[in-house]
């Protein structure tokens, strides 16, 4: 038994992969793979539409939002958001809380004027998320990252931005807990954490934001054009879209976002509680901002890092090395990770700590 704690591409539900495998060469008795179907044919369109319907149902997406299945992953949307929203008013506020929100700024700065707002309260240690900012009421939008995958920092609230549309990079937290979509102008996510294979991006965009694109927006990034073409202006990532659809069906069978959200909370608490009680490991994120999806932890004796990783791998616990800018370890425990995997990790950590106790 192996548990994969990769931050992304991340583990997928084994039931989904088994179903994809079973119908890989012969989809729906057609004698061909879903990968070989024309995206314009009725068989594939049924797959695409079902995926959208299931995502709408899972997230309770209101009718005045379009759902797009685009290419270029999460980072492609860093550019797309700016190119689609800065056509009439090239000013935006970006709340920065870590690596991903900072990378989003770098793309938006190529398009317009970006104000960078510190996402943390001044002075608090460990850092605490700010709950209000010096926002520009005339900005085209406010961008933030609800879950910083690298640092393991997650908002447990939705920022209040008044009449300025809120744009969220939900790449590593979408579908992990209930959210009120109506509070957002745009939600986007690269697929490879909670949705499916890498390369695909899901974009949920409010109708009234579809008329403010820059004239030079490339067609494959143009939300309005893509919405009009049902995300099929060019050939979409058909196989990734199909797999995303299987993940949505799996999630519905599990009871949806409400049920998985409770499980994710329990998984996170299991690991944080163990780390907090241990004098061998630590987590340096303020308890109010701890991610349910990406849990960094450090060994107090960093000289044991290599041994920890090596022995964890031998025990079937994969991909625990933390991002180089944070160091230490990181366990990513997305929807597909069962609580048994987190328990196996805690058991291993406890056994490792006892073995290496001075
Ligand atoms: C993984 C990730 C991205 C980048 O996704 P790519 O598909 O590699 O471009 C962007 N934002 C967040 C929060 C992520 O976790």
C-alpha cells in the first residue's frame, strides 16, 4: 500500500483511475477510446456537458456564472484573468500571501497597473492573515489565493471587497469544502490537485465580467469567446476534461463537498494535533491560517530530514519533501487522500521520532 502526498500533480481516487482503465480502449461500447472521439460529436459533447452539470451541482454554481474548461493550467489563468478584466480599467489590487499569489502579480503586471497588498497583519508572529486591506474601490478587481500550496496557508473566510469583483486562485482548494460562489467574480483552478490531470484549468466566471477584455487577449484565453463556444473554440483537452468528469462523479457519490469537507477537516486535525503535541516536529503557520490541503511540518533536528524521507518512502509514504523555499516536509492531503493515509503518516512519524529520540 502506497500513499502519495504529492502537492501536484497529486493522487487521484483509485476508483476513478480503475474506471478510466476499464473503458480506456472501448468507451460506451463505441469500440474507440474517449480520447479518440471528436469534440464536436454527440458522444463527447455528452461527456463534456455531464462534467459541467456535475461541477455546477457540487459547487451550487448560480445560473449567472459560466463554467469554462480551458488549457494552460493555473498559471495560464494568471495571464488570462488580467487580459480578460483589464480592458476598460487597467488597475487591480493583488493580496499577496505567498508564492502563488506573488507569481500571479508578475503576470498581471505585464497587462496593467497592479497594487500589491500585504495579506498579513503587521507584527503578528507567527503571521496572521489580515481581514481588511487598503483596497482601491475603483480597481477592476481584487485577486487573492485562498490556499497557498507552498506555505500551507489557507483563508477560512472570504475577503470582503465591496463592489469590486473578487478573483480567487482556488487551484489547491477547489471542491475541498463548501464555498459561496456568489461572493466571487471569478474562481479558477489548475486541475492537478483536486480535479484531475494537469494542463486543464476550470474557470467559473460571472456573466457581467465578460465584456471588459483587452483587445489583444489571445482567443484561447478569451472568456467571452470561450463561453460562446462552450470552451471549444479550439480542441479542448478532451481526455483531461473526461477524467475531471469522473472525479466529479466520484465526489458526488461520496456525498459532495459538504461530506468531503468534514473529512478534510478531520484529516488536517489529525496531523496538526499530532505535530503540535510532538516535541520532535513543528508547524510554523498560525493556527487560524492552517491549510486543510497542504500541511508543512519541520523536524526540529533538520539533520534527520534525509533519513525521514528515505524511511518514509520505504514505508510507502511518498513525496513528503517540502518546497525548497519552506524546507522540511509537506504532506498534501487533497480530496483523494483517505484518512487512513494520514493515520499511516502519523504512525510513521511517531515511530520515527521514538527511534531517533536522543
Ligand atoms: C499548482 C498551482 C498553480 C499552478 O498551476 P499550473 O497548472 O502548474 O500552472 C497556481 N496556483 C496555485 C495556488 C497552485 O497550487
